[in-house]
C-alpha cells in the first residue's frame, strides 16, 4: 500500500494541463524533426566538401595548381570550361600527356 500512495502523489505533482501537454508534444515533434534533418544534412555537407582526386603518377591529387593548369590546357584548345570528371577517358589521358610535358612555371 505505501507504494500506491507514493505513486499517486507523484502523479498529482506531474500531471499537466491539456494545454501544457499539447505544447510539450509540439515541442518534442519539432525537436525530433530538426534532429532528423540535421542527421540527414551532415553526410550531404561532408561529401560536398570532399576533395577531387584524379591520380597521375607525376602530380598526385587535384589542387588549385592542377585546376589552373587544366584551365590553361582548355584555353590553348579554345574550349569552354568542362569539368574534368565529365570528360572521356581519352580526353583525360590527353590532358595528362600535355600536363606531363608542361611544368608549373611555364604559364606564369
């Protein structure tokens, strides 16, 4: 019996009005939605910031310097800018052949 008395006393103290309960449910619902959106946004943000890697035995990863050289190569060919990854394998090989014959200081 003493347990029921304590339990009933706690229930009386914890009881919320209908308006308070509705407000709490609404806050919880919005908080859950926000947390879900944040959890979904983290991987999208992380992959958007990933570095581009195009391997070449002489130059390694894509950098600002490599991007500058790539744009120079396109200008010499009188082409509009097109992302390197969207080019065909043969065009990529052609770029790397050109890149391996031109040092970084040749166009400054």
